[in-house]
C-alpha cells in the first residue's frame, strides 16, 4: 500500500501555470468562480443591489487564486530546479496546495478587513470566511478535474512532464533476456524486422539489435514518460534532444551523442514543438 501510494505521488502532473494554455484556462476559471461568488455571497455582501459588490467579489476571486499564482511565482523564481514542468508530479502539486490553504486564509482575511466595509473582524466572521474559502476550494475541484483531464493532458498539452530521474532510481527493463536501464536509452529505431536500440554505457554509445517490433518495445517501456514515440519507426529519449529543425510540415530532432536526425511524424509536430518550448530546447539554425 505504501509503495503504491508513493508511486501515485510520483506520477507526472501538469504544472498549470507553466504553459500558455494553462494560464488561459486559469483566467477563465477565475471568471467562472466570480459568477459562483455572486451566489455564495461571502464577506457579508448580501445586498444584490450594492453597486460595489461585483467589484469586491471579482477582486476577492483574484486574491483567492492570485495566492496560488504568487506561490508559483515565488517557487519558480527561487526554486528553479524544483518548479519545472518536466519534473512536476502529483506529490509536488499537493505540497503547493498545503502551502496555499493557510496562505489564502490569510490573504482573504486581510483583504476583507481592509477593503470590505461590511466585513468586521470577529471569531464568527473568521470561521464564516473559512467556510466560504472551503466552499470555493471544493467547488473548483470539478473545474480543475476537467482542466487536467480534458485540456491539459500530460501526453498532449504538457508532454514534457517527467519526474526527475537518475540511473539509480530507474529499474532495468528486460528485453528478451537483455537488461537495459531505460534512462541510458538514446533512441530506438526499427529497420526491417530488427529493432536498433542506441544506448550509453560508461560514457560510450552502443547499439543493441533486437528481434522485436517497436510496438512491443514501447509497451515494455510505457512507464517511462521520458521515452517518446515521435515517428512510426522511432522512439526518442527527450533528455538527449539537443536541438530541432524544420517547419510546420517537416520536423527533425538533433540528438546528443548521435549523428542521426530523428524525424517527427506530421501529426506529432505540434506536440513536439510544445515539448521543445517547455524544455527550452533551441531550434537549430
């Protein structure tokens, strides 16, 4: 049970504010929640005809979600290696939420005391604010669920999301009695009926020849998200991509320690361009 729990926490998870589409949906979510606030009536704003109510509630939603954005901004500025889309996991997201909960209670309380005339400091008002903060958090879970499940899928919008790995942390895979550490795989290609796996060992590059299909190989390494299927004949380790070249209809990957240019299928070009942007991999001139 403990091992399964840790494995679940280490699963890749979208770092929402790290990509453009995530930031757009984050703003749209604030707008949806602002409409919800008109129903909840927090901060003692019960008069629907108060002219300033709409502004107060809109700023409240900005303060609420802005706290999450502030945590991301601080974290990505001072803990750069930790806040990387390609290394983001469910466990890291939960730790951010643990920091977010007390932070948002403090920021909304300060906002209410300073800017909302109807809000008076008292024990009852404090617990009522906690209730509204909690309701707002619970109500946004379905929105986050929809966003993650249908709009920011790791394999589509954020293909670079990969937990940090080292050779010691990765178990060897057995390919027809041959053991190989997946993190050492540079790329694999199918030529005829033979699979050629280019890999490193003690700093040297070797090629392993296997009588298996690329689909069979892909199934055996499906747990390792840093190995990407880029073409019907190729899989590549994203950690070895040095640069890329091409256009919207033709794209090639330049791989470290290898003289080959790895082609990208036309239907995967958009995905890999997003990946190149997220990993800050330059375009070859």
